[in-house]
């Protein structure tokens, strides 16, 4: 039977005491997945990021948003654990929350959450607990955008170069301007979402997300901006990414009240260096460009010392570690990657940490290649990878002195300035 939480009644007053209205928004937090790809020995939602679980972090974001009914969908046998995490995250909003048991598919789990909604709820947000660092502002934005019969989907632009393939063959390019990466929470008018779920469960079709299920029922979906922090924790690398973001925030130095009042306007500067020797396979890649006819630099990726030094400078300015931690040999997915991949991913990390790039300057030391004729091209390519931030590159032969001057390789120093948002 549907019920209201004990301390919520309809707007008005009881015995002369003003009371809050029952919320008309509900958030279903789906936490019933097994987490097979994470391979952490427990359902994904109950794996620790730091001292708190994935679910706890997700619920802290949900309860920090505007008041709503919160329904946590837990794996069978973990209902008590979910209840504990929910109450710890809720604080004085605990009566807004409840826990239900999930089904054997995501759709059946969401359907179980829909069955637990209060009668006053008119709009529903469905949120994956695995997107544990989603900011409350995104949750509020999705809820506010649900209007009429339109569903709401938070998205991010696709930044990687995409290809259409057939087996091992690359068939052709895909225009990424027509694509977007979907996130959660996704928001919908309750009645239409429930009807769409009834139709999907009856048909036996399993949809990849709620927006797809909603659209398949003939409804329309509109997108709004998501957040880079709303990434999904699916693999061990994703979990490490979340841990690093939380650790960087926790390790930020304490400041006096006077200093903290000015912290938002204070720029941060980072220094990066990189050295690679000649002797790699293939062509030389430097400053984001291929240099035909020049000897290649050796390295885990393409050996682009200019791009690598810039990455180090940016990460250092943000207090996010160094290039080896995020892109080194422990990350085979970056083997052979070029500057665009490194710089784009670094820019995403900075965005997640609340920084925007002011400018970058780098100097490479080496007697080859001759750089001046391609300086403007290199600066443009690097700037585009960094979202348009100004990049300047200088070069010196060191008058033939040292490692670089003797033609053994290239050394690069980079400086980057960041501005907190």
C-alpha cells in the first residue's frame, strides 16, 4: 500500500505548526547490479571507494539535492546493508528513503522501484548508483527540466575520434557531432514512464537505459548538459579514477578563513618535464604532429615528449598526481596513443576536479626536427585538444650541449596555469 512518510503531510499546518508538503519527485537509485566487470568480490554498489561505498557516495549526492522520495533498489540479500547506507547518507531526511529488492535484470529492478512510489509523486528520476560522484546540481537540473510529456537525459559530448568497423577492418569515420554520451539520473513524468515500463516488460525487450525504453513507447526525450564527474564506475580503472578524485579533494591543504575567502580567484601553476630518446618504432610524433622522415622517440605511447610534459604540468597544477600514475605502463589502453588522447583525457580530469585551463607554455630541447615551420600548426592542434586553451611552444638546440644537443633524444619543460571554477 502506498504511504506517506510520517513527518510529511500536505502543505499547511497541524496544531499550528507549519509542515512541508509531500514531495512530488522521486529518485530511484538502482544498486542491484552484480559488478562482474569490477571483480571486487561484492556487488558493485557495496565496494568501497574510500572509507565509504559506491552506494554511500551516490546517496550522499542524491540526498544533497532537493527533497524527494528516495527508493534504493538493492540486490537480494543486501537489503539491510542498503538500509544502513541510506540512513547514514540521509541524515534528517531518512524518512524520505526506503529500500526494495531488485530483480534479475535492470528493467525489473527499476520496475520494483516504481512499485514503491508514493501517490503524490508525479515525476521520477532513475539514477545508477555506479555514477557515484554525480553532483547534486545535475540531479536538480534533471528534476527541474521534467515538464509535460518530455523525458530528460543528461549527456556529455563525445570527444574521441570514432570509426565504423567491420571485424578488423576500419570502414569509415563517424561524425561525433551527432553523438552524445548518456548519463543518469534520467527524468520522466511518472505516468508515462510507468506505461512505458509495462509495455517493455510485456514485450520482453531489454533496453540499455530508461531513455531508450521511454522513447520506444513513442515518447520524446530532450538532453541537458551532464557532468564529467557523473562517469560510471564499471571497471577497476574507473574505481581508481573515483578514488583519485576523492583523495585529491581530501588532501587539499587547509587554509585560514581569510585565505579561503580568496581561494576561488587564485590561479594555480604546474611544472612538467619529459625526456625521450630516439630509437622507437614508426614515425616521430611531437607536439601532436607526425614528422615524416624523422627518427621516432621511444616510449610507452608515441613518445610525444611535448604532450607528455604538458600533461604533467596540468596534473601538477591541479594536484592530481603525474602522467605515470594515470597513463603509464599500468594502463595498457594508452599504449601507442597520441597527444589528442592524453590531452583530452587530462582536460576531462581537470573539469571533474573543478579547474579550467588558463594557458600552457612548453619548450623542447633538441637539434631535430626543425620546428619553426610547423609551430603554428602544433600550437593549434594542442590548443584544440585542450578545449581551446592558449598553447605556445618554443624550441632550442642547446648549442649542441647535453643529451638533447648531442641528438640522443628530446627533453621538454612545460608550465601550465589553471583557474578554479
